[in-house]
């Protein structure tokens, strides 16, 4: 499970995959939750927590939700019961489902400028709506572009606060191919101010002014995503 809390990557995976850590970036700090408790001072650099339980995860996410750890770059939790950890975390939030896509036209890709940052078209599912249907609908509503759906790319989760409620949004991302962009126009009511077809090189440059979750999706699209345990 990939979650972005305050724009920082949190990876939750199984403890039995710890042997695969050799393919991951260097961890600055490693904690075995069976041997020591998690303290605020531990949230720095690339942090790895071994043997995380549901209770440990809840404490960690309480810290993440209430403190901006400026020195924390990423957090990896390895658990013996991954499902129990994920379930406990989801209960801390109101879960919202969304879908979106990376749209390709020849050698260019569709990006939007929303509230001053480069983003990808996405949005919440309507009641009873399937993710694949919602992804195409949201692309057309936000950009005016009609697209053809491809394979599912990845799934991301990210948190935010709305009306004093903590929201955890699950977004399913799809590869898409442009069918018609003659009616392309940014959806102003969604604070989208510009739409651009960019080459891969220019997309990479645009990601400097984007969100970690969007950079992750783009990396997945170009098959350069971080190693996931």
C-alpha cells in the first residue's frame, strides 16, 4: 500500500519481504517495533520500521497527521499482518474513492496546471460508478479531452483535511490514449488554469513543481517507479 501523508511517501508491506530491502534506497534510521517504541525524534530521513503492528501503525499515523516532520523524507512499515495494519489505518479516516489517468497523444502527455502546480486529471467516483468509467468521465470533464481507456497503471492513497475531517483518498490510475482534443479547455470551476501536451522530457521538468503522489504516478507510467516491497 502506497500512501502520501503531507506529500511524503509511506509504504506498507509485509515483513517477510524484508530480504528484498537490498534493492531499496538507503535507510537513515531503522527501528524494530518489538524492541523499542516510536518517538517523534525518529521521524527523519528515510525511516524503516520493522515488525510494525496495527497499534504501532495507528500511533505512527497519529504523529504524521498532527505534526509536520520537515526532516522526514519517506517511511516504510514492514508488518507481519499487512492487512490488519491497513485496516487500522483506514479506520482513522473517511475513505473517498477516485480515479484518473495519464493521457497520451503521439509522443506527448496531458498535464494540467491546478492551483499553481502541475497535476493529472482525476476525480471522485459518483454513487455506484465504476473506477474505469469515472476515470474517463473525469478526464473529459476537467480537460474536454475524449480518451480511450488502457490498462490500470497503479493505485495511490493520499490524505487531506476537509471540514475538520481527515480524508484518505484512494485513486486508481489508468493509461489512456487521446481520441479527440478539439474541445480541450480547462475546467475553471476546478481551479484548472492551463492544459498542455508535454513531451516526456518536459513532463519530467514539470514534476519539479508537482506533488509526490503525481510524481509517483508519472514514474509508474514510464516504468521508473520506486522499488515496492
